[in-house]
C-alpha cells in the first residue's frame, strides 16, 4: 500500500502540497516495525512476561499462559510443530531469525520464545500484524501471518 500511495502521489494530495517521498519508504517502515517488535520482546523479558528456550516455552505453552509463540525462521520446523501442538490456539510467528530473537532478549541466539498474556502481548501481536501487512515471510510485499487478534 505504501508503494502504491507513493506511485499515485497520495502523500502530496493528503498534505495538499508537493512532497518528495524518499526511495525505499516501504522498506524503512518495515525495518522500523521489525525493530519495534524486537524491542517489545526485550520489554517482555525485562517485565518477566517472556519465556525463552525450549523447556521454558514448553512450560508456558502447556500451562495455558502464553498469548504468542515466536519460533525462529532458521529453527526446526518439526520442533516448531511439536511446540505449537501444545497450545494450538496460540498464534505463531516465524518472521525472525534465532540471532534476532536472541539479541532482543539478551542472548546470543534463541529458537523459541513465548510471551505471556497481557497488554504487552497484545501490543506485540498488533505490531506483528502490521509487519505482516508490509511483507510476506518470503520477502514479498503484502503477505499474511498466523498472528491473530
């Protein structure tokens, strides 16, 4: 949508003045929302609302306290499936690598992360939906994600 708005000069019309839109605006917006999602993961860790690592995530998913499950894109699909089966109603996000997830929570890398129910999880889910609207997991624009409301 951002690319279409730039092509149709919608920003200039909305501002009622001539605007110069920088090249790569959609890519910048995507990068900013990705970083906001990772920052929210860091807040969840500091607030004690995050489980990182296989066993802690299993415990949270089994205990029905998880609102979101993030699994690294470079992690095992088989293990992701086993974790998801513990709480099939919990939305799953696979947009980030193990290094990105790890960096967000203060580790070298982490493959599985679960966020406990609460306002922070709701904010993160909202940002993940925004991110899904900007790009698909394969890098193309306008993709969808399994993160639900």
